[in-house]
C-alpha cells in the first residue's frame, strides 16, 4: 500500500507540475502576443515587431479603424489572413510600409471592403497591374520608394474613388500615356522621380497640377484639353504653310514655263487680277 501511495503521490506531483507549467506557458504566450500590438484611439499598433504573419490571437476580436503593420518582415501578403478578423469591415487604413513585400495578388486585400488608405511604401514591389482593383473604396495610395519597373495602364483606371497617389522616389522612367485617364485624382506626388514622358500623359481635369512635382523648369505639362487644342493649332499652321508653299511653287512654275504674255494671262485667270491692273509690254522694260 505504501508503494502504491508513493507512486500515486509521484504521479500527482508530475501532473500538478505539468498543469502549472501549461498555465504559465499560456500566460506568457498570451502576454507575449499582447505585446506585439497595442491599441489606442481606434488604432492597432503592431509596428516593428518582426512579424511575418498577422497576430490573430491579438487582433481577431478587436475593433479598430487603423491597422499599422509597418516595419515588419512580411513578404507574402497572402499570409495576412484578413478574412479571420471579426471587424475587418471597420478597417479604413492599412499601413504596410517598410516590409519585404515583392509582389501583389488580387486577393491580398479582397476582404477589406472599406479600405480607404493603403501605404505600401519602402518595399520591393517591381510591378503594378490590376491587383488593387478589388479595393474599389481606396482613396489614397502610397507606393513610394519601391523599385517599380512598370505600371500597367489599367492599374488605376479601375479605382474610381482614388483621390491621392504618391509615387515619390521611383526608378521608373516612363508611364503609360492614359494611365490617369478616367480617374478622379486630385493630387499626384512625383518628387524625385525620373519620369521622362510627363508631358505626353493625359491628366484628368480634376487634378491640381501644382501638386505634380519633379518637372523641369523648361518643361510645361498640360491637361488633355490643352493637348487637343495645341494639336489643332499645329494642324492649322501646317495647313496655312502648305497653302503658301503651293502658291509659291505654282507661280514659279508658271514663270519658267510660259512667256511673259502667258504669265499675264495666268495672273489674270488664276489669281483673278483685273486686266487693266497688269502692266503692258511697253510699261515693263525688257532685260
């Protein structure tokens, strides 16, 4: 009996130790998770925590408008399971700046139906296509400091609510001519870019051109209406010049092909000069 009692006593102590350890581990884990994000004034601050996945244990049941995930180690936005957030529809601002993001996919932000501000600056994104079209509510987009090589023409045209676009410090040198056509953009920031074809681009009438940065002093950029009116003026000028040149050539040909009498008849017939206006042979000295 004493042996059995001793065995039960040993097992009891082991079980108690394991239970206490589990409780402490859970407590520490919860405390550690809670330290990854802090909440203040409708904002979930999860910045600079070396995160690679969304801390659902902390965020899942919290309601907030601003989600700050900047300065972490996110590479694949597919791992950010926003669909698991209970109050995902409340999120209006998402900060993902200073991460390791290289590519975007169409489903990355599909469940953030009310997202208005998206900051993807200081990442490693190389191209922008139509991945952001699912975020039709977007009003402000920041793509600064990315090694972007190409932006497709239809990447922004689908964002009808977009008002502000920041493309500061990009290496891209050319944008599609109609990239802003059909948008309602008010502000476009292009500081420290090397875009060479700004004056070929059609800017929407809603755009405040004073917000376009990095335009050389000798370059003037115009709206689409200015481009059209300028084109019409060029056509008119070229037409007038062509007409004048044609008349000059016609006169020169007539002068060399016909005798002086024929030239007088040519002027009277083609240019409708009255007969008495042209001088006679006796009035024109022969050379």
